[in-house]
């Protein structure tokens, strides 16, 4: 082995053109600043990737893939000339290797035998979600060093102290384009692992890797079986590679948790904390599981007990991280990883808050990295903090205020804090209780509209018995209220819940000025969104409020009346559907046999149906009138008259609705059918309204047809009677009278051959 080369970097190259250049570029600083060499093992990369890697080195080994990763790694290892050996895959790349360069150039490498760093495994293409795993990919070479195992290969042995580098590789190998691709990757690994397991069932490394692959597939029952099997073999003294056994104790408890078998997780977990075999890190992992399991039972005392156990282990880890290196596996690697730590300590914070231990809650809360790119904070933890604040003493409450303000600085958490406060206050029965609950959150700061509303209503109503008749705060209150109304779809429910309209007036403000100041596009967008989530009772209440505040001709009122009218028509259509369902149910109960479509549509002629349909027409007319008025204010009349198809769909729909109502009024039902088809094509979202309207029109068409046939039959009877009188006149020799009757009858029955012949005889 040459003394001139300190480091050999060996990389398996497959067909990954998107990442191979990033990988090779990331190790160039090492190659340029440390006496080192690069060996690339081509396992079948294809011409494109081959062209890329040849730009970096000619030290390329041809390797025919044989479903054995250790053989491929050993091909590179056998050619290595360095004192140290680092291996990578071509789908990962270093963020920064400066620390590793210093490790070699300073001579520090002489004091260590193994180097570990973090593999950051991304779960989303945009890099927003990831997990970190500590990996040992660099070792000092010994004469007998080699790779073993065909999958999840590793060095046969390592010796010396472990150096942990505070660097990481980006790894997107677990980002898949589909669930099918993800499953195929795991199944490939499982097939190789099962071969290894069959050959050596007592090897705990293979067992642990199999269990982890089943975890990836969410097949926790199979993973649990692997753990239980391994522990049973251990108790019989039939295992090897014992280093990995401890993690299988932890995996067993993790599987119980994933299978929602909390009682078993608690029973076995508490047993294993006293067991001699699980190592310290596994016990810390189990303690975290126990904190979560007891949270499911709302046993806050036990949650606190095991969260403290976990916390103490975490403090040991921070003080003596190097001593924990010997415990790390694919299972334990997540023990103190940010996501798991946030979950365990989040449950601890919930328990501490519920037990009034604000100081402990703050200590754990403050340990989170609130500036981190990603945070894992449960809504339940936020809810616990928020709901405790009103009853907490001053010192404890100050801590919770600080917590809320820290969380509010993160966009993804602000909404959860606000929702927690809002839900808690809204759950109070009376307005007074709701407003007083709001006041308990003084000190929580945010520019969100909800806090502008809070300022208005607490200022207007508190102290509750104080008279506000002389309040003169119109300018400020209107400014605050304007911010509340910038998002009417979100804020309208709160405005009603906390009686903000009245509060504004109590403080000397004008609700009319506020509403008229809202940009029309925001108002229209907001109320349309509101009607996607409204209740009828709320909408009716608001209709009364707006009618009292805004002039009927105001554009905002027209927009409201239009969409309120359309919603009212849809509500009436729903009533028609209920009437139809009730009619069919009665028919079924009476065992009636409905023969023919006329009988099936008979329910449409009943009083209830007629009233519902009248309501549809009234509401639809309101929609059409208001929308047409708004359209007329925005577009020139010649465009409306001559190029209606250039208008936005909502206005085209309003004109079609007006046409439909006119055709219905004039009983031009055939034309109405065509208009309904046009509306459904233009605005498919109105199908639930147009369908019952079409049913009603079809029923009217059928009624017209029946009445026409009936009238024709009655006329034919009358014609026969008149012909009888005509013959009587002729038989009596009253030819002039007969001729007069015949000519009148000819006008009524044009083309009647019998009448024509009679007229010819009498003329």
C-alpha cells in the first residue's frame, strides 16, 4: 500500500445521469486537497453516464452485476492504495467536505479507525421533508478488510475510535415517482435479505434489516414477527452478530405502537427497560414510545415519567455523543433524530402543561430548534398550551405566551395557534364568556386579522358592565376592522361569533364605511369562498345584516344578493329532491305500481313542489337581476347585446337564467329545455339546480301534451254534433241555414272532405 495516498474514494456507478455529476463534483475538493485517488466501479451505467464519469478519472473498473453489493464494493477495495477507504453511491453527494479535508491534513486521522457522517434521506423531491441517519462509510484499511453481505453491505470489521463528522450527504434514493416504484425497491431488498436470512437465520444483522424493510412497507406485523423470532433465538443461545439484537427489542415496541397495540407496548416496554440486554439507546427509544403510549391513555403522570427518562438520555447523548456511536443502527438512529425527539418531547410538553408544570414545559419547548428548516410540532401540543393559558397563574402564563409568540413566527404553525385560540374561545356559551376568554390571550402578538378582531371586541365590551356610549375611536377601529374584512370567507363566522359589528358601532365606527372600503374584487372573491362552506342559518343572518348596512344598489350588496339568491335557488332545489324522495317512499309503502312517466312525475304538481319551484324562480330571478346589473356597470351595452359570449361565464349564466325565467313565465317550455342545456354546459356546477328545474319543465310539457290531446278530442265530439245539426237542416229543406253552418264548420275543420262536398251541393 502506497504511503503517498491517504484516502481512496470508491463509488458504485449505475445509470443515474441526474445525480452522478453532483456526486463526483462533491468529492473533487477531497481529491484536490488530500493525497487521494478515485475509483469508479461501473455496474452497468450506459453510454451517457459512462461519458460523464470518464471526465473525472480513467480509474474505472468494469463489473458485471450479480445481485451482490459486497462483491461490487470489493472490486473497488481490491484496487485501493489509500490508508483510508471511503465508499459512496452515485445518488448521494456531500454538502461540504472541509471538515474531512482538515481531518487528513492535520494528521487527526492517526487517532481514529472509523469515520461516520450523516446521510440525509429526503422523502420529497423539493427537499422539504427528510430524515437523518448516521452512517459509517469510511475506515482505516487493514490487510484483511473486506465487504460482506450481498445487501446492506458493510466492512467485515473495524477498529479504533470513531470520528463523527458534522457533515452530511444529500440522498434522494428514497424519493420515488410512485408507490409501485417504492414497493419494488423494498421487495428487491427483501428478496436478497431473505436469501441471507435463510442461509444464516441466527444473524441478527439480516434479521434487523428485514424488519426495517417491512417497516418501510408498513408491514408491521411481519416486522414484529422478525423481532419476536430473533429474541426467541437469543433466549435459546442461537444467535450471532449480536450487536444488532438490542435494536430488535426496540423494534418490537415500535411495531406495537404502529399497530396501535398500546397495552402490549406498555407491558413489554416497561419490562425491557429493566431487561439487561437492550442497550442504553434502545431503552431511551423505548421510553419515548412509552411516553406516546401513555398519552393515548391521557395518563399525564406516566407520560411525564417517561419523557423525563428520554430527556435524561438525550442529555447524556449531547454530552457524550461519541459513546453512543456503538449503539447506532437503522432502528436506533432515529432515537434522538429531530422528528422523533419532537414527538416525544411534544408529548412531554402536553403532559407538563396539563399538570401545570410550566417551567418543565418551557425547558423542553426551548430545546427545539425553532429556526430549523423543518419543524415537527403536533397540533395537540399547541392545543394543550393554548387551552391552559386562561387558567394558568401569571408566571406560568407568561411562559405560554412566549411559546405562542415563538410558534407564531413560523408560517406553518401560526394557523394552528390561531385555530387553537379561536376554537377554545368559540366553545364558550355566551358572548361575554367568549370575549373574556379572548382577553386571556393578551400578550400573544400577530398581524393576523383575528388579533385585530380581538382588539376591537375586547376594547368594546370589557370591562363588561362599562358603558361605551361616548366612545370615540372610529378611525382606529375602522382601520382594524378593515383588516378583518380583507378575508371575508374566513372572518365572517368570527365577526358574528364575537358580535364585531355591534362592537364597531359601540366604539364609534361605521360598518357601512368599512364595508364600502373593501376592494370589490376582494369582497366578491371572499363571499364566493364563504358560500362554499356556509350554513343556511348563517347566510340568512348575514343577509339581514348586509341589507341593514349597505344600500340595495351598492355593488357589494348586489354581489351578495346575487350569490345569496343563487344559493337560495339551490336550497329550494334540495327541497324539491326531498319532496320527490318522500313521494317515492309513499308510493313504495302503498305498493303502488307507477305506470308511465306521467304518473312518476305527478309529485311535481303537488302544492309543496309548486311552492318549492316558485322559490327557485324567485331566488334565481334575484341572482339574474343582480348579476345583470353588475355586468351593466362593467361592460358596454353593445358588448352585452351583440357579443354576450365575450362576457365572463358568470354573467353569461345570469342572462341565460333570465331567459329561462321568461320562457317559463311565457310557457315556452321547449325553448326552456334548450336554455337549461346551455346553462349546464356553461356552468356545470349548477347541475344540482338545473336537474330539478328540467324535471319540472318536462312535467309541464307532458301536461301541455295531455291537455292538447284532450282538447282535440273534445273538439272532435263537438264537430260531430254540429254535423248532425247540419244534416237535420238539410233533411228539413233549410238549405240556406245549412249552407251557413257548413261554411262556419269549414273554417274550423279545413280540409274536411265531407264538409266540402256538402257546400258544393248546397251552393
